[in-house]
C-alpha cells in the first residue's frame, strides 16, 4: 500500500463491514456499496495489489474464474465484468478489483 487508507484492505482484515459472498486464502468477493444495478460485486485479491499487478501477475486466472462463477450464480440472464484503470476510467480504489455487475439489462457501452 502507498501509505493511504485502503478500505478494501480494511474489509479483508475484518475491520470494515462488508457482505462477503466468497473467500479463500487469496481472494474475497463482497457486495459493492454502490447500487447502480441490482447486482454489484467486487472480486479482489486479499493482498493489496494495483490493477496492473493483478492483470500482469499470476492471480488473474483465479480471480477471473471466481468472477465468472459469481456472475453465473447471481446473474443467470447475463452479467458484465469490468476493471477500471486510472482516474479517466473512474477507478476510485487503488486496491485491485473486478466488478461483477448484472441483474438487469445493462444496455450499450458509453
């Protein structure tokens, strides 16, 4: 971590509240506090990694597998996986994560 407060690290440590849908030694899945669509889950490594470290490291395959399993379980009609890189992409947390969104027709991309 870069010395800043990381709410995702606090969730992983059990010091911040979260609804947990899955966890193992390396990965945790929680309900996103944002509610833009009916299903918004965050799939993240327990270790504090940047988006770049996640996507270029060895954990991405397992993160992707868990994300797909969560999407299939919670969004039977379809879902979208999103990963934002940087401010212009609206990334608001430094801790690496993927979004699983669905539960409604999502429409076209912006």
